[in-house]
C-alpha cells in the first residue's frame, strides 16, 4: 500500500495534536478555576466556559479512539496487499 506511511504519519499527527489540545484545555480549566477562587466568577458564563472546556477534552478522547480505529483499519488494509490483485497471486502460484 503506497500511501500507508503517509496515512500512519497523519494519524500520529492527529493523536499528537489532539493530546496537545486536551492538555491546553485542561490548563485553561485550571487557570479559570484558580482565578475564580481568588476573584469570584460569574456563574452563567463560568458554567458555559467550563462546559465548553470539558467538551473539548472529551472530544479529544474520542479523536484518540477514532485514530486507534483508523490505525487498525490501515493495518488490515496493508495486509491485503498480496491478495488485492488476483492476477498477481495467480502468477506467483505458477
């Protein structure tokens, strides 16, 4: 499979950046929480902000799961290389 390396690399990049996004969202959550403890916080906007950050973190977890699934499918697709073209298989048998 000629594009397997590029696909695997793109998946690794997705997982890396998904992890960075989750890490930054957690960092922002902690910063907002700390500042809220010190100065107080408006509950309406604060609730929305924390919900949004939580959704970002959760979505990043899903992206990781999807990337694992894509990697598994890529590995299965690669395994089909030798069987993909019946003519090549028949010629090799002779």
